[in-house]
């Protein structure tokens, strides 16, 4: 004997599910990038490659994935604590 939901209530439930999914994606993706970046940063291996198009050296030490991962984690916390709940 469950109550039938209106179209608006169904949309609100779907919106909450999508919001939770996006928040978890931010956390998981951010943690994965941060771990990979820290592993590369502290491994001691610093790769220097030459860009074939511009002939400039490219330094790859894991700093950028670490920063992007931290930004994703902070965005996940922002979604949890500062977005208005309806």
C-alpha cells in the first residue's frame, strides 16, 4: 500500500540521486588522482620529455595530478557542506 508519487516528487528523488553520484565521483576521482600524484612526486623519479611539436622540455613529476585531485576533493566537500538543501 505505497503511495503513488507525483512527477515532481520523482524528479526530486532523481535529483538527489544525481547529486550524491556527482559528489561521490568527485571524492573518488580526487583521491585517485592525489594518490597517483603523490606516488609520482615522492618516488624520486622526475621525467623530462621533449615535446615533439615545440621542442621544449616537459617536466612530469606528479605535481599537476596532485593539485587537480585536491581540487576535486575540495569540490566534493563544497557540495556536501555548502550547497543549499531543498
